[in-house]
């Protein structure tokens, strides 16, 4: 299965900390619904001349455009063609002008099936491939000014729920969230039939200043921390309800941009004492 594109930060101030391309929504993208594609030029390799030219153009205030060819590329003369005129690369279509979100950060919002005029299956099979450039991308004897090829991977919906998941699927630092572990559905044999007092979770968060924080530095000691104990609710199911800011004591002015967690036994000795499923989710901006 193709790896889904995850957005690790939906805050404009921190979008570029981890990725050149991110999306809203971050995962489970429906090609028949609105999709915001975010590109961070500051995360691109400026040692490449054509990327440095692109970065310099953006810094000087020039508009940035998307140039896309998958899941479908419109032919010359079409209203959605990438460029206009005899030298299309030097004259991007105004329809494809991106929105400036912050220094070096640009976005383009579309409904994939409507924009590309294809069905959902075509989007799933081909994904979205594109690059970004100023209106005049150079070429024809001039230095190129563009990004490398970029991609938003779009998978068909996964209907199988993992054994360990969060509800809601997306939260802010200040939302109430619930972690749910359905022990009977865990495929790790050594994790089957956990005792009600033997289920803990081991979390890691990344803050908006890019620092990483572990509530319990060593996974081998996590079972000694009562805050990490999951509550047994019957039917081989465990839950933990928490408000991330309070639970992790996040300082004012900072937010959580990524949350990771795995289920472990109280006495963790090896990978056999952890769940098959793990949570790795972006946190929305409040």
C-alpha cells in the first residue's frame, strides 16, 4: 500500500519544519472533496541552482505557480493548461497561481476530481504530481527556476480500523481526545488477553518549536508511571481520555504538532511487549 502523505504541522509558522509538501486534510484524502496542498520552499535543496533561483524569486515577491501533469495534464490551449502561448514554460497559467501563506510557504486548494476532470479511481491510481515555479520558469536558454518534482500520494480509504487509535482522528493541543485500544484485535500473539492492570501507553510529542518530549524517557520504565496506565472498560478494551496541553504540561505559546504512542505491557522487556498498531498523528492548530 502506498504511504499516505502526512502533514506534520498545519500551523503556517511551523509547516516547513518537516516537509516540502503537506496537505489539509493530512490523510484519508477524499479526491471528491477539497484538498489544500501546501509547499514550503525553504525546505528545498538550495544547493541546486534551479531551486535557488526559485527561492530567490519567491523572496523577491514574485508569484509562484503550480505546474501539474498527474492524474491528468491538460493540452495546450485548454483553459487549465499549465502555461499559455508558444513558450508555455515561460508563461504559467494565472489559474494555477498559488496563495502565499507565509515566508516561502505557498498553497493551492482544489477538488482533485473536479480540477483534473477525472474520476476518483484515476486519482487513486495516479496520485497528484506537480512542481512549483515562478510565472517565467526560465528555459529556452535561460536558467531554470523551479522545484524538483513533487507528489501528493492519495490512497483508497482503508476500512480496517487499527487496534490502537485516537478519537477524534485529528485534535488540537487543547482538545479532549480519547485513546482506544481493542486488545482482542491486536495481532501480536504476546499481547493477547492483557490483564486489566497490564496495559500502558508510551507517548512522544513534538512541539511547535521542533523539540521532542517524552513523558517517560525510557520505555522500560513507562509501566511505573501511573499517568500512562490505560483504563480497562470491559470487553478486552482499554481507553485513556486526556487533554494534551494539561497532560503533557505544554508551555503557553507552544502547541503540539505531532503525537506518537504505542501500547505496551506494564513490564516492557522487548518488542514482543508492545502493540502491533501505533498512533502517529499530526495535531491541528487551535
